C-alpha cells in the first residue's frame, strides 16, 4: 500500500504533464489501434480461434499423454542450443588466439628491426650467424642424445619381450 501512496502522485503528475498536453496528437493513434483490434476480432479471430483451440488441445494431450516426446524435444532443443554456444565459444577462442599469434609475430618483426637498427647490418648478420651455429650445435647434440636414448629403449623392449636380434626365442608361445 505504501508503494501506491508513494507513486500515485508521481503518476498523476506525469499524466497531467505529458499525456494531457499531447492528447490531441495521441488520440488518432489510439483510435487506429482500437480499429485494428476490432478488425482483427471481427475478421481474423473467427478463422484463427478454431486452429488455436485444436493446436492447444493437441499440444496439451501430447504433453500429458506422452511426456517422453516432449522430454526428447526439450533435450534436443537444449542440445542444439548448447552446441551453438560451444561453436560460438570455439570461434571466439580461435579468433583471440590468432590475434595473439599475429601480435607476437609483429612484435618479433619489430624487435628484429629495432635490433638491426641499433647494432647495424654487419654486426646483426654476424650475431645471426653465431645464433644459427648455436642452434645447429644444439640440434646435433639433441640428435646424438636422443638416438642413444632411443637405442637403449629398443634394447630394453627386446629384453622385455624375450626376443633377440634374430627374432623370437625358442618356446616363446604360439
């Protein structure tokens, strides 16, 4: 009740301030809306009402007699909506990852440009050659260590399976 007492004077103020001065402009719009409603109820409603009642009764019987169909429909709808949301999230994540990669590449290009500008072209090429040699050496060292580890793993696997260099040992089963 306090709500009405608080806002009723304000509503009366708005009515007197805004509606009453523009009533002559709003009356034709209001009349047009009423005529549209009367046209609808006179011509369309008698045609649409039987369709409405039949569809309403059919939906009511479906929802009460066979709730499994309604449940499956709701689950299918929820599945479709969730897949749409997941697709949107996937596209958004891929977009932001591609933006981050592009930014990182442009920052790297800018960094190389600043480095060459500060050190000079000859010194930069010399530093690039030193870095290339370092990476090449690390790659060869990695191949050597990786090859040794792979050989040990192959020997251990042969020991565990009971096979020698010639294949299966005698009496190893089928």
